[in-house]
């Protein structure tokens, strides 16, 4: 099957289109100047906090994460700093290729978000990405977070109801093995892994999991757009 045969691309947003690691680290450096903690240490502590079974809705859960990681890293543990981390999502950047690649992909496909972020945060991300989406789905729409299979069923129901497209018409595009790639493959959804951390040490802020081989594998979103235009 050619990539051009798909009709709907569903996207993980945070980590695939939006650079949440860069956004959080920029907040850390601005909010706590001179903090004696490395980028890798902060991201590892955050990753562990997010893997906890008691997480709340994202990105409100960033407040809890700050309170979890700050004491162990020697950072000030205040409500204001915790709330600031949550609110920093408004300033998180897109990956350098995201905006242009989405414009290229939109010429051929319907674009749908499937983000674990809440609606209020998705509004900021969509603005940062220059509003390329035909449908915006958030965790508070689905009332669950990936990797819950119910999110994928909810999304399928929404785009099938809107446009009549079936699961076979859908390519799911994501960075996280844990939240997206493993579960979408188990559900029989054709899956494209954008390996944003290719060549980088460890897994950064992304929850670790067993690696699942996707149907398609690229290191950037621009590479996916190139492959589509090449008729692969």
C-alpha cells in the first residue's frame, strides 16, 4: 500500500509535533536561573514522575510532576513554579520541520489530532502549528489517555462519522512507543513512528517501553512528507 492511499492521518502532538522537552527545559532555565541540574537529569526525573500510576490529566499533571521532581534535584518546590511549568505549554515550540511538513501533508490528507493533552493546551499547540488540523481531539474529548484502546476507538468513530473513512484509511503518526506505537499496532492500525530522539542518549522525557516495529519509520515529519510526495 502506498502512503498516498491513506485518507486520514491521526497525530500524537506532544513529542511528535511539539518539542515538549525543549519547552520544559527552556522554562526550567528561565524560572530557576543557575539551577545545578543537567538537562538529562531533569528529563529523567520527569519521565519517572509521568510513569507513576497516579498521574492526572495532562498537562495539569505537570504541577504534580514539579512537586515530585524538585526536591530530589535541589530545585525550589513552590506552587508558583509548579503552576508555571503547566502554563509554559503556551510557549512550547514546534519541532523545526513540523509546520511546513503539516502544510505539505494537508494537501493530500485529513489531519486529526489524538493528543493526551487537554483542550485548553491543544488550543495553544494548534496555534503554534499554524492551525493545520481538520479535526481536534483531546484527552478530555475521549475521556481517556493513550495507550487506552478506547481513545483509538473514539477517534475512529469521529472521523468515520465525519467523513466516512474506515480504519484501513487511517495512518497513525506518533513518536511515543509507549503511548502510541505499541497499542496502535496491536489494534491493527497502520502506524508511522517519527523517532524524534534518534541519535540521542536515553529516552529523555518519553516513558520507556518495549520497542514495537511500526509499518513506517522516519526520524522527522519532513521525511514522512518527502516519502508521501515520492509516492512510496
